[in-house]
């Protein structure tokens, strides 16, 4: 795979002995062409452009008026296959790797960047872990509180319903001894059952509305945090 940056560097190398203006015009043409195609420096040009050698042959042929089928590229540079080659090799044609090698200054600069990134990551780790731990603690605290409320209300609803039924039955039996007291107990039983029904309605509201809303809010919060971090990284 050849990237845009590698393609332009090699094409510049292959055209280094032609007129400066012609070389820059050719390079600018292919830069604009790849910009229009939306290619970044590290994107592949495979399938979009020919090999730099073939592109360079086409450029040279258009400048010199030669038929590009009669021109080929080798370690000795560009030659016309219909012309007997000379005994010497022009100095401008050397090894591509030697022409575009990484200097010690560039190596040190890249190494320094990686060291700086590592130091920044280590320095930011306590803050990131602290904030992340705090957010996770708050989330689990909210979920724990909701679970406690659900179990509490559910237990209260069950207790009220069972207690109300038992008290209603006792009130009926107590009417044999005292009708007023039996009626009073029956009214109390109905109130307890009504409280149990209210607890059930509240439990349905919490499980059907409040808990899903809390879960959606927590998910949206994490999405915003990750999206913000991803945007900052880019």
C-alpha cells in the first residue's frame, strides 16, 4: 500500500531533474486531484492513481513530446528504449531510500514527541481515574437508591394489602361481638388496602417511568463524555 505522502515524495524524487516550474505544476496538479478525492497524507492511493514511475513517465513524455511507450524507468533513470544507453548513470538517480531518509534530528524529534505523550498520559492518569471513579460511584449510587426505593415500596405495598385483607376479615368476625367496633375495623382495613393500592401504583410509575428515564440519562451522559473526548483527541 502506498500513501498519498509517499506517492508525492517519490514522484518529486523521480521528477527532480526536470524544470522546477514543471515539477511544481505536476505536483500541485496531483495534490489538488487527491484533495478533491478527499485523501489525507496517510490515506492509500491504491486504485486511484498509477505507480509514481508510470505517472512520471507520462509527465516526462508530455513535456518532451516522446511516446511514453518508448520510455521506461530503471535504476539508471529514464531511458528511451529506442536509443542506446550511455555508459554512465546521472548522479540525480540514486537510491530512493537514500534520497528521502530520516535524519537524526527527525528521529530525535519523533522520539521526543512520544516521550512527551507518555509523560502527559501519566500526569493525567490520576485526574482521569479520579473523575471516572467519581462518575461511576454516582451512577452506582443512583442505581442502588432506586433499587432500595423499589424494594421498600414493593414491601410496603405487599404488607398493606395483606394486612388490610387480614384486618377486613377480623372486622367481619368482630361484628359478632360489637358492630360499631367491627365497622371501625372494616374502615381501617379499607384504608390500609387503599394505601397498598397507592404503593402499587407508585411502584408501577417508578419502574415504568423513573428508572427508564434515569438509565437513558446516564447513557446520554456517557455518550456526551466519550464524544467530547473523541473530538478533543482528533
